[in-house]
C-alpha cells in the first residue's frame, strides 16, 4: 500500500477554496480545525505535505465504494 497524504481521502489540496497550493502542501481534514489562542481567531486545519503519512490514512476509494 502507498500510504501517503496525497492519496488519502482526508487530504485537501486547498485549491477548491480559491487558494493556491504551496508546493506539495495540503490540509488534513480528518480532525476538526485546531483552535487558536485568541477568541476572535478562526480555527486552522493542520497543514501536511503530500508525501507525509499518519495512522489515520484512509485510501481515497475503498473496495466497497
């Protein structure tokens, strides 16, 4: 298996929001956004590299889909 962020269903290249992806970076959508210290600040999704990996890896498509 080729478990890396770019092939994970939770990886978001972040191009759909009108933003420009930086190098191979994307957003991990597995967990909710991380809250910030200032109350008026918005939460931030973790930034990951396309070649990164973690224990939550889920392929984009499973056999049942």
